[in-house]
């Protein structure tokens, strides 16, 4: 694959991809460009911080509030989970249960529990569970 970059002050920024077929690399480039245009802000300790969707482990809903988890910090955001599912970076994310929207790239491992459910452990050691109704979709998205 070839890559060309042209710096011209008179033109708007744009990315054009020429490919023979849609591959995972093409999708990742698209998502990287699109996620750069998405503006998410989070509140943590009375500070308002711009969040990068690719750094977020997951979005969770607790007590009618939505939080973005990065490392071990919960940033409150104004969007609802259903609104996040409609954004352009959704190829990186999958709904794992009614209250969690997970970043596929931040999942460390899956573990089975005695009760037969599947536990998701993220890179920051946050733990959540996959709902039975979402299991098929999660497996497809993870390539399992």
C-alpha cells in the first residue's frame, strides 16, 4: 500500500482511500479519521476534558448517568448509550449488555463463570458481563 501526504494551506483536510477491496486496514483508517472528528467531552473532578473515543475502554450507564471509562477514571458524558451507538466510531465498539458499550480493542480477555455467563475483562481490569442476547453479536464482532 502506498501513502502520499500533501500539505496545502489553501485546501480543506481530507483523506481519500483507493483500495481494491474493503479490508480491516481500510476500516481502521476510516474509523481513525472519523473518530478524530467526533467531539466527546467528559467531566472528572469538576474538570471538562476532551476525550478520544479510541482511548475509552467502555461506556457504562449508572444511576441514569453515562460514563466513559479511561484507565481507572470515570468521565461523565452528556450522551446516552443509544446516541453513542449511532456515532461513526461504532466499528470499534460493541454493545455487551443493556448498560455497557465496549471498545473491542481494549478487551483483554473473556472468562466463563460457574453460572454459564461470560465475563469481559478490559485492559484496565474493569470487569463486566455479556448479556445472553448480545453474545452472538459480540462473537461475530470479535471474530469468534
